[in-house]
C-alpha cells in the first residue's frame, strides 16, 4: 500500500489520526501489508515541500515515523521554528537535520515522488495505490481521500485472499 501525502493537508491528518492506526495494527504490524509513504506536496500548501524534506531528513536519523506524526499533528503551524522544536521533541539532532535541509539532500526524491504521483493521475491528498509490487513498481487500485478504515480493509482483504 502506497500513500501519497502532504504534511499540511487536513485530510491527510484525518487519515493519519482516524484510519492509519487501525490499518497499521491489522495489516502492517502483522506483516500482511508493506506500507510505503511517498510525498505529494500540493502547491496550495506553502510549507509542504519543506515538511517533506524534513520527514526524509528525519528518516536519515532513524526518526521518520515520530517526525511524520509530529508534522501531521501540527500541520497548521509548520514554520521553521516550529518544525525545529518538533524535531527536537522527537529526538532528532539539530545540526545534522539543518545540514540536510540546507543541502536539499532529498529535494530530488520529493520531486520524483511528485512526478510519479502525477504520472499515476494523482493530484489530491491523501491518495493511495493499493496493489502489488512488481519490478519496483506498484500497480493496483487508486483511492483518494481519507476513507474509513473499512474501505481500505475491504480492498486489502480482497488482495490478500487472491494471493
């Protein structure tokens, strides 16, 4: 399951709070589903690209999931100062984070995710591709929006039964 997200998106936060924990517990934590997060920063969210880079820089320090949680939980206020405070709260070392951001180490990766999303016809967040991975590419059903967990579960269960 691939999620395309924007850290300033209110619907991404809704999915993150209401749906993802249930899917994580039932499918990801049990090893039934591989979950991948990719970036789809929307033009209407001025801090989305930087937030995506922050999440990737946090991943380089082994702190992606805590930083993702912090970014989505605080999506209304992602100023540089607030992001720095959030990073410190989740245990991210400031000097390497700043060096990562200053160098735009992951800018190309964020742009590649954006291009892949657009090529798949995805232009809203959150968007998902639920399917199978073959030769490094995921093919499957596209879903858009913060759907209820039951909607995702039905599709995931269908795929798992078809194995």
